[in-house]
C-alpha cells in the first residue's frame, strides 16, 4: 500500500507540473519560439537519458544482483522489451507532432487536436512508469534514505521538463482556434497517463516482486526510445544541444547528490 501511495504522490507531482505548463495558455497567446522549443526538447532528452542510467538501469542491476541474478540479464531483457513496447505504440497509435504535417501510426479520422495530445501522451507513458517504479523501490527500502532521495530527484527532474511540455501542447491548440479553456484541458490531459501508468506498473511489481529489475529496465528502454526517435531529431540544433547538456547535468547532479 505504501508503494502505491508513494508512486501516486510522485507521479501526481509530475502531472501537476504538466498542468501548470498547460496553464501558460492563459498568460500567452503565441507558441514558444522555435529555438526555445528546441532547448526544452534537448533538456527533456538530457533528463531522460541521465534518469535512465542513474535512476533505472543501475538500480535494476543492483536489485537483480541482490536476488542472485546476473545484473546484466534483466537490464538487457527489460531494456529491449521497453523499446519494443514503445515501438509498437508508435506504429499503432495515431499521433501528430507539433511541427509535423502528416500524422504517424495507423490511419484515423481523429481530429488534429486529439492527435497532438496523443503525441505527447506517448512520451509521458515511460516517464510515469519510471517515477512510479522509483518510488515503489524507495518504499521497499524504506530504511534507506538514498532510495527515497533518488526517487525525489527523478520526480523533480521529470517534473521540470514536463512544465514546458504542457505549454508545448496548450499553446498550439490555442493557435488552432481552441478556446483557452479547451487548450488548457488538452495540455493537461496529455500528462494524465503518468499517474495512471505509474500506479499500474507498481501494482504489477507488487504482484510479482521478482519483476522489479525487469520493470525498471523496461522503463529505461521505453524512455530512451522516445529520446532517440522523437526528442533528439526535433531538438537538433546548437540550442537543442545546450538544452541537452543542461538537462543531463542537472538530472545527474540531482540523482548523485540527493542519492
């Protein structure tokens, strides 16, 4: 029960940050400048790569070794499964990125606004899983402050990059003629999958405790798929590179210093 409560709290915070970002539609009329968007995309990529290594893969290997398994086995297996899961979603789920003209995934008659929200929703699924699992791991090691500090660092890092992500959905929706209220709701809903998937994966880990190292690696693989497939190509620029370095260093320092 404690694992679920902690996971819900952690992913609730990251969802709140997405909601606050979406609320920028009440303050601004125009979309973010292209260079600023690339900085934020690069920042998100840096955060997710650092989190995948320090907050997910390393703990996965430590958990596996503590249970008597070779550390690399669940790290590799879960990682590949996570990439395969996001690849499947990317191929099947209709979605549209902000700067793209043609939607990806299976053909559908869904509205452009729905497709825009689904594109960010794809990114948020592995983030929710990562934060939820980190807090579940911290709950299992309640006597160790380092585990909780690491989970807090991950939630903070993901939350920071969720703020501009929410704005990156609500502002374009407003530009397309949606009311401020509907644009805000669209940006907010893109982040609701984080607590949903965060709690769901914790329930799975509680049901089958030996799966924890596999699930941690699964979340890492899913996040890195998003980074390589979506974030890095869209952030490709000097501004995006600076954002990437900043995000990576901040997440690394948060995880190492607090952990």
